[in-house]
C-alpha cells in the first residue's frame, strides 16, 4: 500500500483529501483540524464505496457525536458524497499527522481502525486522485451490523436521523468542540 509522506511531495503536488463525515466543511472536525489550512474545497463523489453510521458500537471516549465509516466495494453504483479538500502546502505535514491521529491510522499497523488509501473521486473538473480514510479490513465484517447509509450522504443522514444540519452545533452545546 502506498502512503503519502511530506518528503515525497514535488513542487507541483499538494495534499488532497476526500472527506465525507465530520471533516466536511462546517462540521466539528473540519473546524478543529482544517479551517484556515486549506486552499480549496470542492464537492466530490467516491464511486465504489458504501457508508455506515457508527451507532454505539464504536463509541469513543470524549466523543458523543456520530461519525461514519466508509468501505470500498466493487459495486460502482454505490457511492459516497463528500468534498475534496486541497490542503495548503505549508500545513500539509501538520494536517496529515492530525488526520492520521483522528482516524487512528498508523502506516503499516495491524490495529488501525481506518486505512489511508489513494482513490479517484469525481468532481466538476473531472476525476481527481486524492487520499481518503476507509474502514480497515479488520473491522470491515462488523460494519454490516451498523446502520447502513444507502444514499452515501452523511449530512443528509444527519438531517434524517437527528433533524440537525450538522453535528457542530451539538458538539458546541455539549462543550466538546
């Protein structure tokens, strides 16, 4: 598996990440980890992917807000909507480290909950290569026990289930942001 490292970046490359949940612009983790560190944000779709809500199964200490899991699939009709974030080059190393920490990802570790993988997403400008975090193989079988989000749209799911537009407001109210 290929991993992005800052020392591999050429002058013309930049860190691009496909986000689909709490890292979406306006969401709680975008505010904490990405605001002021990006050069661009563009709506994007990841084909061949499915989404699930975490439910209570993967509750994390200190985080009461919901978050999604995404796994890649051979079914190109399954898709996840999100945003391709272009990270400002001066913040790339810091952002990548913080995203890896958030997603509990360590390159080469067998205990990862998420894996960072290179994917192709569809944007208004065509197909673009970027990194994203998907459920690690070790937890993949457990995802089918979680609430499936068949339409692949996290913000739509939040509106349907909680009646809220985002989890940022709820995190603020709980003092978790």
